[in-house]
C-alpha cells in the first residue's frame, strides 16, 4: 500500500496540479429545494440549541456570550464554500446557511447507506473533489448533480431504519458541534477574521475546546465531526492549491473564516481519547460507544495527516479534475477501482481486441504497479475508451494496426501517448505509456479482459 501511494504521488507531481475552478453555490441545489428545507431545518436546529446547548451553559458563560440570533439564510452573503458556518459580532449571531446544512444532511445519508451496504466511503470524497475543481457547465443541465443523485443513493435509503437513525445522529451531532464552536467564538469575544494567522489558529483551538467541553457535559459523542471536517477539507481551499506558503497564509488570514490545521484536528482527537467515557455516557451500550469514539479519533488523525502533507493535497486536486460521474458508482469497501455502471451487465467480449472491459496495472519505472480498470469501444480500427485507477481517471483514443494500438491518453489538462500490443486472442495486452509526445517515458501498462 505504501509503495502504491508513493507511486501515485510521483504521478501527480509529474502531471502537475490543475487550476482550481470557481464553485457556483447556487448550482448545488435548486432554490426551491433550499426554500423547502428552510421551512424545516430551523425548527429542529433551534430545539437542539435550546435544550442541549443553552441548558448546559454555566451562568458565567451565558453572561459572557450575551444576546444573539441564529440565522438561516439560503446561502450566506459572500459565501464561497458550500460548507460555511460562522459567528458575527455586528450584529451578534450564528450563521447557519441552509445550503450547508442540506449538504451535510445528504453526506450523512450517503455515509450511512454506504456503510450498511459495505460500500467504500471514498466515493463521497471523490464527489466533493469533483464539485470543487470542476465547472458546473461541464455537467448535464450545466449544474452540479446533488450528492445523493451523483452517489447513486436510492430514493428509499431512509426506509432502512439503521440508515435513518445513523444519518440523523451524524447530522445532529455535527450541527450541535458547529453551534457550540460558534458559541465559543462569542464567549471569548473573538474579533473578525482579518487577523494575524497565529491568532486565528489560536481562536479556532479555543472555540473547539469550548465546543468539546460543552458536548462532554451533555454526554453526546460528536460522531458527525469526521464527516464535517472531511467535507470542509475536500470542498475548501488547502495548502496544495497554492504555490507558496506566503500565498496560503495570506488566504488564511484574509479569506478563511475557520483555518484548518493539523494541530487543530489532533487536539480534537486527543480530547476524544482523554474523555471517551464522558462522551459515551448517554449511549445505551457504553463499551460499543467507546470503540466508536476511538475510531472517530483515528479518523481525525487521518484528516490531520492529509492537512500536513501537501503532496496528498495535490492528489486530491488531481482526483477532482479527472473524476467523472460514472466513477462514483458504489464500490465494495477496500476496492480502489470503481466499477463503471455501464459495465455491470455487460457480457465479456471475445475475439476482437481492445473491445470491452479490461483490468490490469501500470507503473512508473521500478515502482509497484497500480491497479487500473479500462473500458474500450472499438469501431473498425478506431478505439476510444476510459480508465480509472482510484486516484485518477482519463480517456483514451487511438488506432489499431497489426495488433498494435497507438493511442493518446488525457487526464484533465495532462496528456501523453502510448503503445499496446495485444495477444492473438485479444484477451490481454502489454505496452508502454508516456507524457506529452512520448509513448514510453511514463512506464509500463498491461491489461487482461
């Protein structure tokens, strides 16, 4: 696994990180959808706020926080990321955009359904990367497909009581943590966001600590914070989107309302591990809850590792720019290659080379091979196709002559050439691939029907 990861990083660095597309937030959901949920979410959110958070504040905390409002705009003024919750001082309030709540709700449903059906959660994050880096004009109807539609979650997913229950816990605990965090900003009277970066990071640590302490008093495990922080990571700008530390730090200081850092996420993980039984206090099976909370802490540590590794962040960008909707088909847990929907019912093609579905691997130099899935369509001598290797996807077009396929490949703005030689029965091939005008400076590539 480590060799595979290092190989993919080499590929990303060789291909380069592609430019970031602007996200058009109104393209995530129709306005009518957001208006519908604006009539439903606030009532439940306010109830949890009053009965779980406000009742567990100390008199000193209530006095310091003072008066404020919960506000639920469809999309917040100036909102640039789909996931964006924040507190304001003038007037004092906590802003909870309906767009952001709806997106978290859909992520919670998708996460629960995929889990109970033994599918990988990776497709959720691939979807988010695609939304971040692709222009909505490239999708059908020139708009982003909603999460549940894109991830192919069935319309009756919530008929499964397990999915319904877990998704509600994920969303509820995430929103409670978010509101508690914003209460922390109000409690400490933190200034606006155009402040020195060190102070901004310290403010986030203080607000997180306030939120975790409040949830510890309640005795509720914040199981939704892993989905929340993963969504924030994949949908927001990170260090891998900038060419220098100075540009990144300027963005954090002037535009990022809640800067993520490895230290911040690891502090949350430590809090969970230190007070595990307190967070599990209201669960019917405390032992099981303790195991789940420690698993959450491990997930947070994994997020911190991503935040600390710029190369991993660049690979996220590569995923986003090369990902296609058909690659979001649910796939078994542990599988790194999605099965294309169009291939599920396809009978194996025999006889004609470079026609149908193939699986194989490709390499760079002496590095370990990476599993890759391919689909070829052939008309006479012309061949077109698609391929995916988990952390990337691309397209192929070429010409077959004398059992040789000369082709071009393209992933976003990256491209190159290749040459495959097929076996006599057409069931397997071996060859090379390369960058730009070369057909062999990348490595080897093989496949079997």
